[in-house]
């Protein structure tokens, strides 16, 4: 956990919502586990236990509180900050890797033996990969039960349970309610089959408007759509496709998620949370960045700044390569051409969202011919796609940062700037400063911060471990007016 036991109890006594998702509070006398901000009466200190995850509390024999729904909280910011084996494993478990590939598949992606991985997760998080995956399945099932009218057998299948009996037993054990009783407590309007209405919680403050602005400036026609405070995009998921519509609301992001296969619910939610950086700790970030007098006004203007993430690692690499040394508008126009010519059509388009980002196989074969502009840039996109298609380059959030940088920079045309940008967005690395980025340097100069790369890097040491978030503030400072874009965003690697 990010806090000690005594600090955790003080947070529970204060019902401090800032710690929701950072740890789990379990009460021995009731056999229930809660989020720290649960409104129930604070128990005696001697009756309190603290766990890093809901899965650990479940393994210890506790069931979820019916009042505060401790599984419906932001995830821990610890996974991105630590970025160790346990943190990287949690990212992949949230994406449903254990359900799709088993524990051995998870271990293979992380590059460790199944035995070592289980030992580390049990030691660090209080539960092994199967227990952590079981907690995710239960949460996905509860969301489907409470927001749709699909049958319980379909819910069990979609959430990843092996049988209806296992599904019923797990829901009763974790939530103290049968699926029928949970459906009787519906909190949202029913959705049609394949469509789920979700509330994606975050820690306040949260500058969701800033993330949506960032995404809107780069929205690719056909694949993304933005307007009236709403952002929508297509998703390529493990079992099918999806369309997500996102809108900022009070203390959560309202998400309408349309899926061709409901088994992709957990993966889609995990990817959207990473796209919007909803698990960040805004208080810790604000305290560090706000301590710099030159950055303080920007922190106050954008409380709860977030770093835009990714739903598709290949997409981010391709966009970064195309965007080198050209304006945002030019990069968007060029990438739109790839989507239009090479992207698959959605089987059930919605509004302006009609296509998917091209697959690695298609880009490897056709990108060089489809991309206008410098030949070397087109060849770099082709080479990246070929490496992904052949399994030589893995672009998932469970990668080790140093190893991913090394793999990327082996490809001709991919340098330190591109690899840094990718680890910041795909892995959610919180301490990356793109000191060579032209717009970031321009924003620094406007705030009175040294703009030369060496001087900027030296000044930015005081922002660690949150330099990625400082970079977003500098990007925002470089935009002269709400309707204007930076002349150039990228510097060639």
C-alpha cells in the first residue's frame, strides 16, 4: 500500500475519499471490507485490517460492503508509480489477460515463470493472479447485472466465469447477495444487449476537460468524434469491437459502451481508464508541481491534471512517428488517410465513428504505399507494424519501461523522443519529460521556465516523480487561445 497502517486508519476515521482504491479496509467483527470513505461507523482500531487489493480481502474471507461498493472505486495509483512486476501484472490482469490466456499466458507476457509470478503477487498484493482475476470478474459481472437486462447465464459467460454455478457462488460469497438480489438493486437505466452504461470514478480534482481537449485536437475522422463535451471512439478488443462515448460528470466519467462481445467489458473499461488516466493521485501530483513558483499558476488553472493514455499501443507509436516535425493538424490529416484507406469498417457504426485503426498486419503490407510524405517516415511505420505483427515488438501496458524503450529504438527512425512519448502514454509512466519537444519548450518559456533542453531538464528535477504531468501543463501553456493549436508539437527523434 502507498500508506502505512496508522495513516490508513486515520484516513478511514476521516472518511477520506482521496484514498479510495489505494487500500481496502476490512472489519473483523463484521467480516466486511469497505472503501476508506465508507459512511458506516468507524470500528475499533483492534477490529481493523488493511489490504492492498479487494482480492486480498476476499482471500482472507471478507465480503464486500453493500453500502459503499468498494469495488466501484478508482484503481490504485501505485501500479504506474511502482512499475515493478506486481504493478505491471496488475495492469494486464485488469485487461483480462488471465481470463483469456491463463496464468501461464500472463507469466509469458511478463517474462517470468508462473511460480515466481504467483509468489511475488501473493507477497506484494495478498492474492495470486487467479484471485486477482476473480475479483475483476466479479466486478464486471456486477456491472452487467445492474446495468443490463441480459440473462444471468450470458452475464456469467461475458464476465469470464467457467460455469453458472461458479458465477452464483462467487457473487454470493463476495457481495453477500445472489445475482437476482443484485439485479433488484439496479442503480442505472437498463441498457440494450451489447450496450452498457457505466460510471468511471476518479479521485477529485480531475481535469477531465483537459484530457478530452487533448484527444479532440487529435481526433481522427471516422475513428473518433468529438463535440458538445462528448468524445467517442472505436475500440479493437480481444473478442470483438466496441464504441465508447465519454462525457465528464460529477466525480465520474459517464461512459456508454457498445460492445460486439460482452466478454470485452473488463478490457474496455481498463483501457478507457488508462486513456483518461483516472487512477492518478491528484493531491500528490498537485503538491509537488505546485511547490514550483513558476508552475503554480498552471497547477491552479488545471487542478487534477491528467496525462492522456492509450487504448492501443500500436496506434500511439504510429501517431508519434507520423507527428514528428509537423503540426498537429498535419499529423491528424495524414493519419486519417491511413484510417480511411486501411482501417476496417465497424460492423455496427454509430454517428461519425465508422472505422477501426488499421491492424499491424495491414500496416506492414500497405503503409509504405498509403502514407504520403517522406519515404523514411512511411518505412518506419511499416517496420514498426511488421515488428508487432511478427511478435518482435510487444506494445502492451505490462512491458518494462527500459525494455520497451530498447525494443523501440532498435527500429530505424524511432529515437529517444518517440520511445519516451510511447512509454508515457502506453505504460502510463508518470516521470517522463519530453525536453526536446518544441511545444513543451515553448510553453516552458511562456511560464518563465528555461526552454533549452538541458536547462529545462535540470529545472524539472524538482517535479519528479510527476514530470509527465508537468509536461501536460507546459503543452497547455503553449496553446495561445482555446481554438488555436500549437504550430508544431513534435521534434524529430
